[in-house]
């Protein structure tokens, strides 16, 4: 695992965050698969800062984004881990 763009401190903070939050779950997937935050932010139409805060559980995405976040998670898993 390369973890490009994710510092050890950031990875530890994500692991300590409340895993029941969808943004934290998305963060875990992105960290595990070395998926750049920029890809997630562009797909969702939000800033990288917003995505970083979701990954840490410091803020939550708007409830209307839940389906889109689930969709981006699947697409990024497929893109970065082709079957």
C-alpha cells in the first residue's frame, strides 16, 4: 500500500474517527486503495477540503449526497481495483 497523498497521521485519524459516518467510510476506501481526494471531490462537485473533513468525521456530507457518495465509492473501487 503506497498511501500517496495520505500521511500516517491522517490515516491514523481516519481510523480513530466514527466509522458509522459515510464520509469516514468513504475515506477508509480511498486510503486503502490510494484513491486521490481530488478524484472524489471532482466527481461529487465539492472541494478537496470538504472531502478531507468528511474522511476525518469533522463534518458530514449533506444527506442528499448519500446516494452519490455510495455511487462514487463503487465507481472508484472499480476504477482502482478492476476485476
